[in-house]
């Protein structure tokens, strides 16, 4: 994503070079019809995850880039914004849902009270569950669009740029050796 200033500031680069790309080793078949098991980047097959790799086994690659981005202030800010919305929204929705279930089981007289004609409190509360689900989905999508998507796309492009830079640097180093 390229940031621009001035009149064209609202223009955002949204073409994503990784949109249709599968992660290496994921979803691929090994020839016998069974999926391959992904190996953690930077580990030799058979190496123990968590153990310090030998210097000969360690090769800088995508894992280093992802760890670098994960430790960045921009990534932490995106995660913090996500958590500030999702945790309270989840708590509120679960509280509302459990209140409905508890009221339905412990207060049948209240839930059977008519509101308008054949419509009772239980029906209104049940429809309120559907309505609150749609409202929460809309609020989440709006929050993501306004508070996280642009920064997350910036991070995605920086990862792409770092990966491309490392790959081209590795290819040039290999050409010099060969």
C-alpha cells in the first residue's frame, strides 16, 4: 500500500499480490493423496521446535520477516485496536444471550407475557437476538474498515516488500557464488 499526501490521499493501492497464493506446503498433496505436513520455516526436517538450530541450519527468511513485523509498534497497535473492540463486544453479546436463555428457563411467566396480539416477550427477545447479531456484524466490519484495515494493509505490503527484497538479495548472492 502506498501512502499519498495531498489531493489523491484517499486513493489506496489495494491490488494484493498474495491474494490467490497458497502458503508453501499448505493444501498441497504429496502424490499419494494425503496432504503434506508443513515444516516450520528455518527448521531442518526432524529438528525440534523450540530448540536452538545449529548455525548451518539457520537461514534468514520469511519467518524472520514475520517476527520482525510482529514485534513492530504498528502491528501491536493493530492488535490493540482489534482487542479493544472484540473483547467488550463479545462480552456484551454473550451476556445478552445468556440473559435471554436464563430468562427463558427461569421466568416463563415473564417470557409468556403478551406484547401485541400473539407476540410475546420471548418472541421479541428472540428476534432481538437476530437483530443484535446483525448489528454486531455491521459494527465489527465498520470498526475494521475505519480503524484497522488501512494499517493492516500497510503491514501486509511491508512484509511483501521485505520478502521481495530478501529474495532478490538472496538470488543475487547465489549468482555471485555460482
